[in-house]
């Protein structure tokens, strides 16, 4: 066994009779024991290119994330609009269904009203009628139409017409059938008899003018009595 002497490099085996060129090739093929003697390190430009590539990929990921976030927000807004539209349609359909049901019950309510006017709403029939009216009121049904109120063609339907000296405008003088509404929606106008002022009738005098004329009348009567007692008015 041979010992290697520190500080000396191992010589490559060169066959006897080899030329100097063969010895140089053998030395080049033998790896060096010192890593520092190996080839030069990788250039710094490769690291810069790698960082630039990663930065570009990060920017692309951020752009894609922004686009997906915008899509998600748009979908959420569309879903909220859809929910509001469905809720609005549901309420509308419910109101229409209730209005149709109550419209079919109006003749029954009219019969109940006529029976009440004639004093026939007694006994068990009275209890049933009042229960039906209570249920209709809970569903939003409201009755309108009163005698003496001004005629409004949007909520009244005139079935009879006449003239009256004691009215100053077209007035409902009789309610033939009451009107009904649900909220702001009229499901049947009030059917009424109306009266208009007499053609050519003078408008009523204001109250202050009437009182003034009433106060002046006694003064004229007193002056007339005084003239009669003195033999008539003095002549100039």
C-alpha cells in the first residue's frame, strides 16, 4: 500500500512511450480536486431573467384574480336584482289573487248590507255575516262612499242624475252600492245618485254679506217710523 503525500497532486497514468500531447489530454480529462479551479460561475443575467419571468407571472395572476372578482360581483348584483324582482312579482300575484277572491264576494256583501238596512240581519245569520265582513277587512278590503261627498269620477259611478237648489257642486245624494278598494287599488267604484245645482241659480251670498244686510234692515225700519211720526222727511 502506498501513502499519498499531502500537497502533491496525483499524476495521471501515462503509458510508457506516450507523446507529450497524450499526457496533456490525460491531465485535462482528470477532475481537479479543488472546486475553485473548475469553470466560472453562472452569469448574473440569468438570475435577473428568472425574476422578471416570475414577476410577469405574478402580474398575470393578479389580473386574472381581478377579472374573476369583477365577475363574482356582477353575478351577486344580478342575483340580488333577481330576488327583488321575484319578491315583487310574488306580492303582485298575491294582491291579484286576493282582489279576484274579494270581487267574487262583493254580491254577498251587498246582500248583507241590504239585509242590515231592512232589519233582517238577526240571529245566526248576523253572526255569519259579521264574521265574513271581519275576514274581508283583514284581507285589506275597505268600503267607501258616503252621502253628501263631492262626486269624483275616479271612484264614483253615477247611475242617477238630478238638480237640487241646495248644492253648489255635483254631489253624491244617495249611495246605491258602496265602493270597495284594496289599499290604493279600487276594485269597484261606488254607484251613486248625483245632484247638480239648478241651471241659472244665483250663487249663495257670502255669510258676512248676509249678516250685514240683516243688520241694516232694522235701521231702515227705524228711520221710516221716525219719518212717519214727524209727518215725513223734512224738505230742504
